[in-house]
C-alpha cells in the first residue's frame, strides 16, 4: 500500500516535471518576444561580431532567466505539492507575474536606459505617473489588456501541455532547441571574455542591456554613449582635450517667448581673477553672496556654458559654425564683449549683456550676476567660485550651481519663458536645481553633480567622486541610473 502510494506520488511528480519543461519552453518564447524591446532601446552594434553577440546573448540569457525562474518556483512546488490542477494554476499566476514584471522592466529600460532598481525609484515612478496622467483611460486599458493576455496565454499553454504531454514527449525538437540555447549561452560568454580582453567595446557596451546580465562599468557606459576614447584607454589614460566629434542638431522648432513690458534686464559680469571680482563687489554693495558656482577650470568651456546655457560638449560644433545661442529669440536681445563670441551680432538696448572684466558701475534697475573664474590648473577639471547677485531671492543660497544655470534662471524666473528654457538649454534654474541632471563636460571628462557629490568620468573609463564643497575624494560606487540619465541629457542635441 505504501509502495503504491509512493509510486503514485513519484508518477505525478515526474509528469509535472515533464509538463514544467514544456511550460517553461513556451514561456521562453514569450519572454523573447517581450525582451525584443531591450534590443531596440539602444543603438545597434556597428560590427558583425557585435550583432552576433547581441542575438546569441538575447536568446541564451532570456532563456536562462526564464528557466531559472522555473527552477526557483515551479520545480520545488512540483516536488513538495504534486497536485497537477493546483500546480498548473499557481504556475500560470506566477508566470503571469514574472512576464508582467519583465514587460515593466523593458518599458523602463526603453524609456530611461536602465533597469528597475531602488536607487532610481523616483525617476521610475515619475515615468509611470507621466504616462498615466497623460492618458489615464488608455493607459489603464492597455495595462489591463496586457496582463489578461499574458494570463490567458499561460492558462492556454499550461492546459495544452498537460493534456498533450504524451504527444509532446515523442517530439524531438524540444531537445534541439534546448541544445541550441545551451550552445548560445556558452558562445555568448566566450565572446564576452574575448571582447573584454581585446577591448572590443562594440560588444562590452552591451553589458547590462538585458536584466540580470553583466553589471555596467564606467567603460561600458561611456562606450554605449560614444564617449570612450579607445586610443586614450590603451595609452596610459591620457586626457583627450579635444573631446569627441559632435554633430549638433538644431531643434525642429523652438517655443516663442513674449516678455512683459516690465521684464527686468540682466547684466552678467564674469572676471578673470578673484581680485577683480573683490574690487567690483566692494564698489557695489547691492551685490550679496548667492549660490556656489561649479565651473570648468578651462575658461573657454566656462564662458561657453555662460553664453549658450549648454555643456561644453557642444562648444566646438557651435562656435566652429558661428551659431547663435538657441535661447536668443525675438524679442530677447543680447550683447557681449567676450572676444571668442564676437561673431554673435550685438543688439541695441540688450536685455541680456554678458561682460568679461567690465568694472563699470551697475545700473540699479537691472538684475546682476557676478563671479570670477578660478585660475586654470593642469590637474583639475572643475573649481568652485562664489556667485554674487543683487536678487534678494538668491542671496545666501546653499545651492551649488553652474554657469549655464544663470541664463536658465533669467529665462524661467525673470521672464517666464519656461518652455524655451527647457527646449534650448541643458541647465537648471537656480531655484529649481533638481529639474534635470546637473551635468557638464570639459577636457574630455563628463561631469555629473548630485547634492554635494561631483562625479568625474574620464573618457578612458576611469572615474572619481569628490566633495563639491570640501574638495576631498569620496569612495563610492558609480550611480549608474543617475549617470545614464545625465548622459542622455548631455546628448540631447547630438545627431549620434
């Protein structure tokens, strides 16, 4: 009697395990369809070996995580609780939850460039909130339909596999598919080992493309965004002062901006030394300390930030073609005495004037900003200066801003041109510094700032964190979601 019961138990468990393999195989097919979103989220590989690696990794890794989910959930349940009807129902629910989670992760990766993770929870929730609030009825309908379709698929394949198990056991193609996936798994890892040793970044930049795959490194992150200098990486990590080739793309349209008759005019004074700034401030007591200002020590980069409201990533492209700042649109008038930007036509009665080393007395009716550029130093990329202003709202601020944030403040806070600021600048208002990633680019180094921490990501893949206020090094891991967000923002106007 006991032997018969044991045989019956073993028979049910054996049947459930056989059914589970076919159920998992069908789910691998569904997971491959959903995970196609990851392949289209990034630029396609540029080499044949990169394309081969992408395909074999997509096949093998997706199959692996699907099979792993089976091993960790359905497999132990089948052994502990071998009741077919209950197991099939639980398996369908678990598989629906898993596939829905995969779809959500693919959606997040396609839109944000990184997978579901706790550190980027705010950005992820913001993404979902924007989609729901824009089209609440349609979003609810689509999500509900997706979940119901996945559940219907699970119930269908679960019942079909169980009722046709004897027929499926006689089929041989399942073995061939399994063997092919194992071969792809071995091939993908072999190619990656070779690519890592041979510096084949068309392959390693695909790290972290799929969920639970290779962790993203600084080198793979830069390679994915075409900011990794391979020659530099191979030659003792020397700084590339020329930066990458950037093809600046003008926006198709830019919002208009109508100014009120009483919209304030603005003077921005930038000085070549702290001594000149100190004398100017002493002669104009209306100026009071405002935010701290983080700027590149390369003065041409800092001046470009100030005039264009953009990171210096675009300096060569815009100045080579003598392109005016995007924010300079009628009725906004502009003038500057900076030699490098003499090609910008001066307007009479400018609403914004940017002067270098101009110590003329201030006009009390104008908003004024003043700061000095720290002396250039071969071992430094950034420096912190004090920003002065006669605007009471900005005085005694604890924020750390950048030169491009000044023109963003003028457009958004003084003139009400928020849409133009968002479309034409990569900067934050001094009163809303968390609106987007606080980034810059100078001397081949990507600069990202969050609160007091500055991350300097070199074009050879090395990086370091420093305290913005104190200047000492900070030992922390890379915040990959934050850097991906910043790199996407940096390349807002890039054709690549």
